[in-house]
C-alpha cells in the first residue's frame, strides 16, 4: 500500500493549501498559528517570517522528495501507544481571523484540512487539547513522547499510516515556529500540537505550545 515518490515536484493543491494556511495575504494579512487548548488562539505570526510553501531558488532549488508516501485520504483515528491515546479525528478549518480552529471536547484530535493528509508528501498537522474544564484531555501527555515512539493514524481509505517520532519541542506561543510546522518538507511528515508550559490563571491560557515532529515509517 505504500510507494516511494521520486519525481514529484512539490506543489499542486497541497502546496497551495499549505500556503493558504501559513502565508500572509497580499496587503499585510496575518498567517495561521495553532492553538490547542480550551482558550483563545494566540496572535498569528506576521508575514516577516518569510515562510514559503516550497523551496525557491534562494534555497538552492527543491530537493528530491524522499521516503515513503501515500495518496491523499483524510484521517479518522489516531493512536499513540506510549501515552495511551486512542482518539477519533475531526477536520479543522481557518477562522475569520485566519487562526486555526480547535477541536470541541476533550477527546477529539483535529486535523488541519488545508495541510496534506497523514501519510501524504508534506507536513500533516493535528492538534488536541491538553486540558478541558480543568481535567486532562487527549494530549495531556504529548510532551512525554520521545524520538522513536510510534504514532498510528487510521485513514478513511482503510490504510494505517505509521509514523516515528523524530523530535519534541516546547516553544513560547509568541515565538511559534511556523515554518518548521507548516513549511515545505521533502517527505511525509506529521506535526502534533497542544498547549504547555505555565498556565496563567488570569489569562486562562498556557504560555507555550508543545509540538511533536514525526516521519512516516510504514503503512499497512
């Protein structure tokens, strides 16, 4: 069920979708920033981030896409054995202010529909709450993952995409690494996002985001 992409130039509808999610609109509009807690989304980063959906000549051209990749198919369920997560997924779109919607409820994980589907070439982006009404939510232990841990995503086409964690980052919301999360990559990747760090009661928000980076390892 898995194949290697060797001559596909990054671009097309998914590069454009990613660009719509992360590139500033002409005239100084804002770009997307993920928020994954039961709190208002943080301000979006500005166009000065220099984010591009795919490499340009400045980057030395587009590298050859590498590694396994799958055809497009939306996710329906995510399983993370190391932190006992088994949850349904739901689609997330952009709000009027171009911030990303957040899942409703403690137990669902949202997939950003403007990004590639999990297993497809590029970065698939999923977000979930860390707490809900003061109780632990689906991604409460997301920051406990380590490189080498497995993330499985069941897709609508019946294929399960198996990802291997490559890194975990905690970063301030006002320094969200937009390019690292949404920018062009030459392989099938996955980003899992939730809130973390200090919780400020007066603001009812966490100060940081926790981001897990993973790469497609196999499928069945």
